[in-house]
C-alpha cells in the first residue's frame, strides 16, 4: 500500500485527482469515520502542495488559487492542518506568479480576521514569506519576488495591528513570518521595534 501511495503522490495525476476528491467531499466523506476523513483530507492537501513545490518534475494541471480557496473554506476550521496546507498552496502560486494580490489585504481587513475567510487569509499571509524563499520553485525570479514581499511587509503588519478581534497568537505568528532580514533588510530592526509598540502585543 505504501508503494502505491508513493507512486500516486509522485504522479502527474495526483493534483487533479486530489482536487477532485476535495471538491466532492459529501460523496465519499460520509462513508468513513471522522478520524479517517481528517487523515484523508490532510493527505490529499499535502499531496497537492508537494507536487506544486516540485515544478521541475511536475507536468500535470495546476489548480487556480480560487479553486484551492474553495476547498479550504469547506474544511475550515474543523480540519485546520488541511486548511493551512491548502493556504500554503495558494501562497506558493501567488509567489510563483511574482505578485501578492492587494485583494488579500482588503479581504483580511474586512473580515476582521475572525471569519472563516479571514482565518484562511491569515494562513496564506503566514505562508507567503516561507514560500518566497523557495529557490527550487522561484529560480531566477526569487530576487524580484523578495523585493515585492519587502514592499508588502509594512502594509501587512499595519493591517495585522488593526485586527483587534482576531486571535492574538495568529496575528503574532503571521507578523513574525514577515519580520525577516531577508525581506526587510536593514529595516528589520526598525520595523520590529514598531511592531513591539503596536497593538499586536
């Protein structure tokens, strides 16, 4: 069984099939217990992420961020790990495209960080800096991507500071991922001091 699973996860059919199963949860989810269901949706989500993180070897179809967000919204918040994995997939696609949509900040601000959509957007923001450091995925685009992230860092931190009703731990974790010398360069100390005196803490 392990060999078949490994073969599936390395195949070009892994992503489209995983997306299909995640998009049709009711047809098979009711036939298994909650523990099995949780394990399967996490496995499917991780399969998608692992294949998307290997662009050199993956030749299958790539889901859109919108399709991934739809799957994540259905799983949130009961299946948090699977949701966060799909959120990381969205972050990876946005980073690979070289731009972070301004709509994510607008949506996060509008949600107050406490709705399902807000929770997912927070998870995406938390994953973006790490995916931006993925040299295998970005290749020669990485310096430009890091510059783009640097231009987004302050607006991200400002919005996180304003989300007073969102869980403090989630806001801090997300802010910490953006407080990187690799993103902010020499400004990291000044920005960190600003965060320390902000409503984030």
